[in-house]
């Protein structure tokens, strides 16, 4: 069983004399001495501050572990503020520029670029996730729903590791300095890891701490960023006090105990985010006829887009379309087709029934339009054009699934009714609810902030959802049981 041990290294509010800057240094040194590799999710602002304060000792200690971009920091504009008025392409371009600036701060401070991107607080958007996939990097702290699964998840072409569905353990933040609370938490961790091992879990997420919370007695950023304001602690007028040097000494000793505990725990290997990404990035090169048939049967039964245990709905739609193009050209569907790494639509699919009936020849033409979009733009078309109107992506999937099943029986439909169905898998609505609640009701934003565009793109990229595996299962249809490890 693999685990990543993460530390969200964020604080820039405390002056150097408070020695909050020491904490990530001794966390890193302790892990190095124990033979563990940690993952530091670091503000660009924090990396820059450590360099400006001359803390090369801390930077060097942290550089012995994995370093992940934890965004620029608590600086305006925050990622959702940047993206609230943007579409897909301009939003992705803005996030590339954003992470280029973060990477430059990492190079200046640590001498190397980040090995992943991550969500800080609830500052999340699908365009930010997608930049990770474009750069071959994981996204840490994914929020996408994957019901029935404990695996990491693919979303927007990016490995989310960990994702909300992964077994996770946290709660050490403020208790390292309290022996009794630490002992109780360590017992809980042992029970958690034992339970995961017994279930055959492949990957668990362990949260070591926010270094600042080891010593500070509260979060001041909620006051410094409230309702579009950006204030320093001096402007706020106060700052949380710190624990004593004696409490810090106990925290260091207990953290060392945690490291030894993890190092010695049976059948557990703590790895960095970069290695975890390498291990869980394995994907099949092709989709077989049997796999497409099993998926088409499930789509036909549900009459809507559904998830699969190995491939995303977008990949399956692309595979069905490519197979039906070959049917039109060669008279039979192929034994297998190439798996296409394809994003969801970039705009809203139709759900109104603009087209009532499509013929077999029109189905083949709709498939050609789909393949052309996938190959030229790397995404599903939101809509394809029939002679009498548009067919939305969800409608298209159901039509192609029924047509493919007929072809698999060496039959064909001369005419098929376009169904009433959904724009995307049902999981899109769960993701929308997270965006509306977590972004729409969060305290840093202006009172007129809108998350509607972010929510729509989040829903559209639900087409890309699938679990990530050490060894992807092949040949079985999706079910909740099959999704479990």
C-alpha cells in the first residue's frame, strides 16, 4: 500500500523573529533522517519569502523532498477570481501563465520546478486542473466525485492524487505538542492503515500538517482576506500568539515518532507525489470490442452517460464513434480502437430534441464529426450537426451505443430515435454542488462574485472522470463493486 505524506506550507504573515519559518525545515530534516519522502505543497509567496529572508537552510532541507505548487498564495486575484468570467481555452491559458510565475519562484528559491499542482483552500477550477495534465503533473487535493471507488481519479486529463474518494487521514495539525492527544491520534492512524490494508487499498493520503499550525494558535488568513479585502496582520490589528519553545520541542519529538511509525508500519511505503504519479499513471493504449460492448450495454440500459471502471465516458464515446466510422468504411466494427486522451466539451451540449430521427448513414456522419473534433481539438464536440438540427453529446452517446450494439450483433438500425437524456454523467451535478457551496459561499470573495462559469466547466469535464489504478482492470463493465479495490 502506497501513501503520500503532505504538508501545506503557506504562512507568510508571521515575521521572521516568530521562527515559523523553522518548522518546514525541521519537518523535512526529520523525514530525511527517518528515510521518508514527504510532499511539501508550497506557496510561491512562501518560497520567495524564505529566499528573501536568507533561509537557505530551510529551502535546502525541503528540496530533499517533493515540492508541489500550492498556488501563488493568499494574493489577489485568487484562482476563482481569475476564472469567473473566462471560458475554457482562455481560462486554461490564464492558468498556464499563472503556474509559469509560480514555477519561476520555485526555480529561484529551490533551484527546480514543482512536481505537481495543488488546490489551496477551495481555490479550485477545472482549467487549473487541466494544466497539470498538459504538463504531465499530478493535481493534489482533487475534489471530483467517483462513487463506489477508493482509487485516485482522472479528471480533465489529469491524475488527481489524492482525490476526495481516496482514503485519507489527517488531524495532527495542532496536537503534536500535546502528548496525550498525539498518542490517541497515532492509535487511530494505526487502525486506519490496518483497515485500508485489509480492504486491499492501493493508495492512501496522509496529511502531516500545516507547518504554521504546529505553533500558531489560529488561522489569521480568514481575517486578512475577508470579503475582497487584502490586509496584513498589522492592518487587521492583531495576530494569533504562538506556543512555547517547550511545546515546539514536544512537537518535534512526536513528529519524529510519527515518522518512525510510518517507516515501520507493515506493507506501507511512503512516497512523494512525483513517484505516486508515475505509479498510478498507467493507462491502456486501446479499448477492445468487448469493453465497448459492455459499456454500450450499460449506457443503453441507463439511457444516459455513465462511468466505467477503466475508461472515461469521453474516451468511450470517442471509441464508439471511431468504431462506427470504420463500420461505415469497411462494413464491420474493429476488434479494438486506440484510446484517445480526450477532454469533455468546452461548451454546453443540447438536451432539447432538435432532431427526432437519425438514419444509419447520418449516425456514421455524426461519428465522423466526433472523430474529427477529438483528433483536431482534443475534446468531445458539445454538439454534432444532423440535417435537421443539433445532437448533444449525451444524446449522441446513447445513439452511438445503441447503434454499436446492433453492429456487434451483425445487425443495424436503419432509423433511430434521438433520446431524451442528460448533458453529462450524473456525477457532474455532485461536482456542481461542491462548486456552488465551496466557491459560491466562501468568505474571501467579493459580494458580487459568481462561480457559474466555473461550475459549468466543472460539469462538462465530468465526461473525463475515471479511476486511476496501478494496473487498470480490463474486460469488465463498470459497477460499484468493480470500482472498489
